[in-house]
């Protein structure tokens, strides 16, 4: 399946001691770039969370935020990490002894130190389990959103593929007539000028001209690239980088078609191709 890199997920986990809320935001990025914003008590689990994320996603800039709201009863029963506070006070005193002119630290400063305030009445293993399980639920929701949007992106791209296929077939059907018209124009011009010309030489020049303006090869390559785009889409994620490369190849053929154009119809076909390819390329930027 084709996955989008743009999605949002929000999961709440409620327990007697409070509520954990995960919010995951994902946008397109060349690589996988996760960032975590969490309370200090959850930092020790970050390596596990990153590992789960990397096993699930391949590309995208993913912002992972965790909020914790204590229940009112629990909020009133906080405690101080006395060992850590004692160590901070000793360190503060040593600095004060060396810098006697420095201002003393306020009590509120020590309360802001990570780990000073501990959450009473919460089992550490229970809290860890809640953090990991709620993160997995949020990650699953994120993948569901990415899958749903990926299916929509695939549908849009396939519509453009159908349109390019139609243009390709139209140019192929016009090509013999375009070449014949160009040949007749040259013959008519020679006739109007009433020149004594070598018919064999004229035929040679007409063959060379036909070879220069012939775009059968470009149209065949275009058809091959279209099949490869569809095959890559059907294969599923991760496919964004390969699709982006194929857009470059399609655009190259469209440019060649335009440079060899000898009719308004062919020039318009080249423009229409470039429009469709650009529309696909913009959508592909969001595919994993």
C-alpha cells in the first residue's frame, strides 16, 4: 500500500493517577526525523519509543508530544527527592563559597530542577507500560491516517497516468499525418519555386527530416515509464524516492517531444504532458 507522510494522531490514556496524552504530527521529509517532547519522568523511555517508531515508519518528520495531567488527589500528594535536593544544596554552597558576592538561589529555582518533584502513589512499571502502550496506539492511528491519505494520493496519480496515456496515444495517431504534411509542404515549396532539383537528393533530405522529427522512440520510453510508475505504486511504500526519479524521466521525454515539435498539436501535447507530470510530482512529495 502507498503511504502518505502527512498525518496526525492523538491518543489519551486515562488511569486513577492521571491522564497521558500523545500527539503525533507527521509531514514530508527526505529521511525519518523524529523529535520527542515529554515530561522528565518519561525521558528514560525515549530510546524504546524511537525504536518502535523506526520499525514502523521509513520517512517523514515526526513530532511526538506527551502531556501528563495528574488527578487532583494525586497532585496534592507530591513529594521531594531529598537525596537530589541535598546534592544540589551542597553544590550550590560550594559555588557560593567560591563566589561570595553571588546572589543566593531561591527555593523555586531548586523546585524547577528535573527530578526534584516526584510523583507519589504511581507505580513506575505501570506508568512505563501506559506510556509505551499509548504511544503504540497513537503510532497505529498515525499509520491508519497515512494509509488513508496515501490511497487518495495514489488515486490522484493514477488519474494523471491515464491522462498521459491518452496524450501519448493521440500523438502516436497524429504522427504519420504530421510527417506526411511536412513532407508535402516541402514538395509544394520546391514546386512553387520551379527549381530543377534532384529527386533522389530530395528523397534523402526528406528521410533525414523525418528521422529528426520522429518521436516514436520518446513515446515508447514514455509508455515504459508510465508502466513503471504504476508498478511502483502497486508495490507500495516506501516508494516516494523512486517515483520522484520516474517523474524526472517522464519530464525528460516530454521536453524532447516539445523540442522536436513541428505542429501546434504536438507542442500542446508536450505542454499538457508537463502539466500532468508536475501535478504528479507535487503529490509524490508527500509519499513515503
